[in-house]
C-alpha cells in the first residue's frame, strides 16, 4: 500500500481552493488571500490578493505546499515562490470534469488527504444535469467599466451549458473579451446572466443596461468556484435561471 504524503502547512492563493481544503482539514491552512472569505471565520495569515500576493510573507510561513490556479494567479508570483524553494501546485480548470479531477489532485495527491465525501456528492449532483442541448442563449458579463464577458473555454461557460444556457461569445478568440455595450445589446441573446462576483452585479447595477432582456442574477460562488459549493450549484443556479425566464 502506498502511504499518503505528510503535509502540515498549506497556503492557498485561490478562494475556492481555500474553501475546499478547509472543508476537511482547516488546520492545514496557515495562509490564504484577503479574498478567501469561505469558510467564515477562517483564522489564518492573510497574504494579499490573488493577483498581488506578498511573496515574502508566503515564504515566511514555510508551507509544505502552495496551491494556486493558472487563471487567478500570476506566473511571475508563482515563479518567485518556486525560486524561494516552495512547492507550488497550479490547477487548471476550464470544465466541470476538470474541476473534479483537479480538486482530487489538490486534496489527495497534494495535501495527502482522503478523498472528501463532498466531492462524490458534487459528482452525483451534476451527473444527471445537462443531458439535453442548450435551449437559451445568454450574454454573461463578468465585469463592468469596461464591459467584459465570458468567452471561449471557461469553467463558468461549461457550467451554464450543462444547465441549458449557451453563452453568445463561447466561440470568441479571447477567454474574457471586452465587448462594447451596444454590441452586447444587439447580440440576440435570450437573457443576460449577471453573477455577483468578480464584479458585484445587483438588481440596481447591471440589468438596467439591458432593457427588455430578462436578467438572471446568480451566485458567483456557485457559478465560478470549484469546491464544496459545487454540491448545491445545480439547484442554486437552476433556480435563478428559471426565475429570470419565467
């Protein structure tokens, strides 16, 4: 039998991975970003933002492992951590299936934990979702001033497709293209999907830019995070989408 590796100190530079590690082994975490708000009350050293971590502070924590993501974290920061002698595990998540695989890699291979029960629950929750073709076309802004939307090859785009929503710019050359508002309004979409992160769209900030178009305000944590939130994401997102087009 192959023994699991021993990891005692982990720094997470990704909010969803912070939640994933803390769900089963909160004592492993010694550092996390300022944006790591789940679970509430997490008592660890804060090391700055995802895009501007304090490398020296991370190094001073002497972690056995730093967990990161190729999209959320900058390559120069990760290179600096490696140059300081730290082990950095970088995830890449563009699809739901990839999220499941990468979560297991982080938690089991990386942190030396047993496969968590919630990961099986998440797989079960999504197993019967997305059997049919998408029936709605959506514009999905992720930022305003300037307007940026989901483009090609994104985790959130795959999640929406499984819920019956194809986003208009899925074939764009960029993953998060900047599109003028006039073009978004003329895209022929059936609805606009407005997550509450990374930009916090609200009833008073977002829908008014798309007059006459149904607006689904959705939980960004359930749309863009890969972790324990995946267990409830089909229900939470499905409910918000249905309410918008009802």
